[in-house]
């Protein structure tokens, strides 16, 4: 019998796109554990219901093909909107039981569920963006234009443009890392090397085209993330006013859940240019937060349990999601980490690629929040996530064998995270 951990990406999510892996370095962080990792290739901006249905189908296919044995245990981990996808998946299973009295075998194999930076009650950022009253058709116009331009220029043209932009904005030279990621992705669409490299570059190009087309076609997830429900819109887990039925279902099915809450430092006024985007989104979340997001409360620290509990206010956020919205189902099941929204999935710094090494995926500091979150904190965080699958709690004084072994003589996480071949 094996333990499988399924990582579900959030809004805009993907497994790998261009020069980015959504979860960067997690394979290395959990490489010393017996856990079998699976990365769910999510729909980027479709509704939570659509994403949950896709996740259900994907899990069923893994079981049908024997990738997940029928006696194996499954542990679900959702980052950001991916956590809402997981909640919706379990709600769909519960509704099937209520209607038909039975559900698929996969449900009986789910043992734990973990939420990382999940907007359980929505995010003020989505509310602000929807408050602009931009019609859905107009909001989809930019990704559609990017799709049509990318398709028209083809691989060679986009790669040529990317190389010109790279001269103007050298990586890690003051430009924001999200721009570096976009430029390196463009450059990687064309390769003059051997046939394999050309094939991989071509695959990256078409995968990015599909991602842009998906976004330009369906952005229903934005309304699912608005803490204020709009009459006529579908109800997402973020709009549920009570969790009693969900918690009863979890208890009946013996599914243990835990939440990791992220909170970033307030950006300073004299921040670097690269922090401009972070300052903007942080302010949009902090300014006049919706009451639906939750009330101020104190949450214990995950990595430093000896510290006094962190008092969270509705304005506190990680740059994307208000921290009080991540507390679920209650404060006793939630633990806080000082990090921004992208730090916890491995994008907390720019890693310069080694010379003369072919590299397809890079690590970036996507939000440039200036946090102190680094390789040690990342490793400790994911050890906690791995241990939760066995102990079913974040609070345990008994390290598992793989928690001890992770400090053995193997290549350190810090050495292995910068480059992913």
C-alpha cells in the first residue's frame, strides 16, 4: 500500500508552463519521503465547479490505470483556489452519497486534505477587480490578444521578440521576476539545438497557446473568488456561510483537514521598482476588506510554535489573499507562516542557472515581497505537510523516519532547487 499526495494548483494554475513549474522544488523537498507525488494539470481560470469535476475525472483515471492502487491512501493538497477545488470535489462526493447512497472508490481512499493560502471566504482582490464593472467579454480581451499575437508570430517570432526583450530587461537586474518568467518563456519557444530540444520548445509553445486560449474563453473563477455573492452567479465554496455539513462529512469519512495561512510583511514606502506589483495587490487587499472575509483572530505559528500567536486582521494578506479568509474550518485547525502567496510553492528567489547547463524550468521570486522566507523555511514547511499525511496533525513531537533522513548526506535542497531539468 502506498501514500499518494496530489498537488492541486490555484488560479491560473498549471503543472508546468514555459519556464515555470507551479510547484517548484517540491519534488526535491519530498524526495526523501515514501510519498508518491502527483501534479494535477488544472484548468487555469474555469469555475471552481468545472475544476473540481476535472479533478474528479483525473483521479478516477489514475485509479483506473493502476497508477493509484485501490488500497492506496490519497492525500490532497490545494494551493490558493486549488483548495476551493478540493472542497468542491468533496462536496460533490457528499451530494452523490445523499442522492444515490454511494460514490466512487476514490472517495474511500482520501485520508487527509490540506489547504495552503486558500481563499476559503474569497479574496478582497477579486472583489476589487469585479468592482471595476469590466464586462466579462472585455476582461477576456487581453488574453485573447496575447493568444492571437503568439499564434501569428509562431515559435520563431515570439522567441526572437523574447531575446530582444531580454537585452532590455536582463534577468534579476531590477526587473520584476514575473516579467523575467514571461521573457524566458518566450525565448524558450524556439531552439536551434538537437531535435529533442526543438520538440520540447515546440511543445512549450503549444501548451502556452492552449493556456492563453483557456483563459480567454473562461474566467468564471473570478466570481467564485469574490467574497460577496452576486445573485444569479453559481455558489462556490467561498460563499458557504456554514461548514457544518462539510465537517460532518469529513468526520463520517474520517478525513482530516488542516490549513496553512500565509501573511506577508506590509510593503515599505521606499520599496524597489520590482516590488511595484506586490505593493499594488497588497493595497487592494488591505483597503476596506469585505466583512465576509472573516473577523480578526489569533493563529499559532506553524514553524515557530514557541512564538506568541499571530493576531490577524482582515487587512492582513499575502499579496493575493486576505489571511483571515484562509482560516478554515476553524482557528484550531489553522497555522500561520510568514510568507507571500508564491513563496510557499517555491518561488521565493531568482536562482541564476549554472553556466553551460541546459535548463527548462527556473525558480523566481514572483511577487518580490521582500519576505525572509527562504530554502530552510520552504524545506521545513513541506516536511510539515508530508508529516501531516501520517500524523494527521501539524503538532507532533515525534519526527517520522523520513523527517530525520531528510538531513542525511544527500544533495541539499538549496543546491537542488535552483535548476529543474
